[in-house]
C-alpha cells in the first residue's frame, strides 16, 4: 500500500472528517509508531501503528451513511457534556460514524452521520454552497422589510454579514408563524441570530433537507440507513461539486446570480 497523508488515513478509518482529523493532529492527540504526529506527514495504514488518544486506529471501515432526526436537547457531537446525550448515542451501529456539520442543541431535524471523510468534507465546506432547508416557527409574521433584510443577509453578532438566503412565509400556527429558509452556509446559530437581529424570536427550528437528502417521515430520535440511490446522489453532489465563484457586488455576474436567486420559487423551480 502506498503512503498517504495521515489525516486522509484517519478519515478513511472513520475517525472524523479530514478537517476534524487535522485538528486532532494539531492538538497532539495522534501518534504514529509511538511518536507524536505532525500535520501533513505520510503513513502506510497497513504497516504504521496509528493511535488517537492512545487507542489504536485500524484500517478503513465499510462506509456507512445514516439519516437521523435529532431531537431537541441532543448534542451534535461525539462527546457528551454534563451527561447530555449525543447524536451518536442514538444510532445503534458498529461502525464509528460522526455527524456532518452541526445543529444546535435547541434545534431538531435532519443530521447526516457517516464515516466517509471525503463526502463529509465536501458537504460541510462553505465554498461548495450546499443547500440546507429549514422550517422555522417565529413568534409573529415577518413584515416585508424583515423578509427583505433576511433574504439579503444581516450582519451577525460576530461582525460578519450572512450570505443571502431564500426566505418565505409558509403558514400561521397557534404558536406563531412558520417560515421556510434555505441557506448555503452554516454559521453558528445563524438563523436564531438573524431572527433576533430582525426583532423576531425563534420558537422552533427544524432542518428538513440537506441538498437532496430529506428528513421525510422520521420522528425525533428515529434514524435509518440511506438507500443506495441516496448514497449515489450524495456522492454525486459531493464529489462532483465545485467551489462556488461569486462575483463582486455590482458586477454583471453578481447581478445575474441575484436575479436568479430572486426568481427561484421555494420548490426550486423557476
């Protein structure tokens, strides 16, 4: 077997995404043949002895893809905090899978877990602009100014302006008004912070889609393995994806992108 980069070997063994594995290496938690590993070093997985936190890493596992309906209160993490349950606690399979992206503890909905590091990297890296769709219950119906600002992207508490989103009012509910949101980035608590900035309060937040993968009829706490067709679609979306190239504001390309965004209906049709 030819040598390969350590972070790639760790990801193939189901330790985490390549980015997460790079963080483990930087933190000094990985050793190769008894020596602390360095980022970028190459290894031979069938020959070198690789350990993470003292536990030996074995060869690549069978790739597994899981769709989970994360309930409110469960952490999108592999490690619990203060005894709180994690998404991994809910999935009863032998393979070591990890969540792709994050969904805050107060939110619920679709979480993808896998040990496919390449797919995880492409689905989480912001430059690829993958769709994530949410149903959001807010305390009252947003007015046109609030909807316009949400669509354009507000300045978040960290000082960064959110990218444009697709936002539309769905229906009223005894607890407020449901709003549909489609985003192509996933900054921490972005929907909640955007709503708060606009004078709205999020009462419930459910992620219902990641690209072509849908939550469907899964109830909170339920999970299922992806079908072969879903896996093929997922790999096609990730491996075949190319980073988004955005035009500068005011350029013809940027104006064309903005016109296309405004003309797109919530169902994705024009």
